[in-house]
């Protein structure tokens, strides 16, 4: 039973590029993006009451997910159906581990594909199943991935009724394990190997949504974090992190490894809902257009640089407009809550090495960059610092072993995938080729 006296209404969204365009929850989820390629934002972000935060340390992850989702989604989904969606999505732990008095790591890689995107993908799959249960329609999910999104979406939507999944990924720019996860499922999952970069993948996905002929043939939607249903559930584990940390008077600083900035945007939504996170750190690799903006007030999309932390290789992040929208496009306001930090390849290696030698903790390149963000911005005994570890180090074993000199144990869930046959359709970064495959 939900304990708080919200006046629940139907949830509505607006297009941040054209606020006069609105959408229901169902339409925003199944459509994912507006007709003008604008991102949907909720018209209202509720603030959770003090009673919820008083109870937070006693709540389980699924209990937190249900109460946060109920507050945001209102009466669009019944309590029983929402609880089932949440329970299925959050069927694994997300532990907060203490490294020292100031430093904690939130491990987000305990789901089926060993990456943080399992949370959002599984919740989103539950919403799709709920909204499509009485529709005699087939939806095509078109998703661009720089690594982990594709495998999480494929796993979450595999064999779902009324859904086909088409995954675009940049050839040669994902790890071997990631590629195997993307390309070996078959069934309703199709992998397209693009001879280009991740920005090309994103560009072609957006072009597909705007193509009139294509949209006459298909009902297209996205499972990237441009879809609010993929982004929002990532807010759950910020609440759970503070539940595990327990009551404290110290300011809490959270460092988020960032590429498309969906994960950080979800954290900002959690903060807007009342979660007492003092400061976020936007930690990136050499693709640092957002840290540059936070420092200078000028945003300049950049050409993508390729790194060992490939999930963060994004030159023009999709969710940056949502971040600005949350702060009324005010650089002064946003830079009070978010600090930027970026790492070179050498600094990424050094962070992995330091975590191993100082704490005996084996981190993947993305988590190491988040750790570097805590160190770079600076936390003291007066703070609690949390960095997010977003993928199991085995997914980047070569890089981790090179940095730390220590072998990475490959979990059974990944080891078996290496022997499976890769199945992908290889195309050039030409929209007509993608269109031909889709139709």
C-alpha cells in the first residue's frame, strides 16, 4: 500500500523543443521522441514527503522503486501492475560498498547483462508489455548503442510479444564481449553493424524517426535514454544508495560516469524529488563537452574521441537539453549542483591502478573515471563520496588487466557468450541502407 497523500493525476509530458506539444505517459513511452525530434519531459516532478525519507533506510530496492515510480507516474498504472513491473525489473541487488570513511562505490552491474542499463531497460520492457497487452500492433524499437545499451535492451525485450528490436552499433568500437551480447540472441533481435561511429548511429536513428515513408510502414520507438521510460527508473538506485548509506549530516557527493548523460539526468530528477544529494560530478573521458560547458557556460558539440571507456564516447550528448531544462537553461544554477571532470586515457589507467592498489578494488574504466571525478573535485572528511561502477570489469578485461596487472575473473554469465555465433547485418552510414533493412 502507498502511504502518502498525493493527489494522483494522469502523467503528462511536454516537448522541450515545442512546449505546446504534449503527450500522455503511454504515448511518450511508445513514441519516445516528438515529431520534431524534441525530448519529452514530465510537466510535473513531485517532491516526496519527509515521511518517505525518514523510512528510506528501512526500505528494500523494489519498495523504493515502487514508491518513487508511483509518485512520478500517478494513476496511469494500477498499483498491482506497477508493483509487478518494478519487482521484475529490480530482481537483483545494487550494493553500496565502503572503501574508506569518505569513499563508497555503488555497484550497478549485478543484472543479467552486467551493466547499469539493465535497470532502465527491464523497467521499460515492463511498461511496453503493459501498454501493448491489448493492442494488436507490432512496435519496432530502434536503438543506437556504444556498448551496453544494446545488450541490456536485447535481453530485456527478448521474445516480448508485439516487439521487434533493431540495434545499431559502431563496427570495431565495442568490446568483444559487448558485441557478442548484441549479436547472438536472434529471435526478435536484429543487430546492425554500422561502418561508422556512435554519433553516426544516433544520427541515423533520429533520421529514421523523422522519415515519413518509414513511419508509414513501421511503428518506431526508441530504447535509448531519449525515452523517458529508460531514463527515469535509473533514479531508483540513487535513492537506494542513500538508503544503504543511512542517516548522515555530511553532504553527499555523487560522481557519475557520463556519455549520453541519461544516468546523471536521472540523478538530477531524484534530487528534484527531494533526495538530499549535495553535489553531482559529471565525470567523462576525453569527450568532455559537458564539463567544458559547466566551466565556461558555452556548449560546443564535438567530434567523438574513441577510448577504452566506450560507453562514454559521445561528442554530442542526447540528454544535455534535459539537464538544461531542469535548471531553466541557467548556467549559474546548473553549475551550483554539478561539477565537471574529465580524464585522459592515462588518467583512466591510473585510477584503475589506484583503486586496485589502495583498496583492492577492481573497477572497469567507466567506474574508474567516476572515482577520478571524486578525487579531482575533492572530497574531505566532511563529505560522503559515492562513485558509480556501471559495468563489470570483465566486460573490459584487457584494459583492466593492463592497468592493474591483475587478471579479471570472467563470470559464467559472460563466459558462455564467447562461443556463440555472431549474427549482424553490416551497412555503411547511409540512411537509405538502414531504411532498406527496416522495411
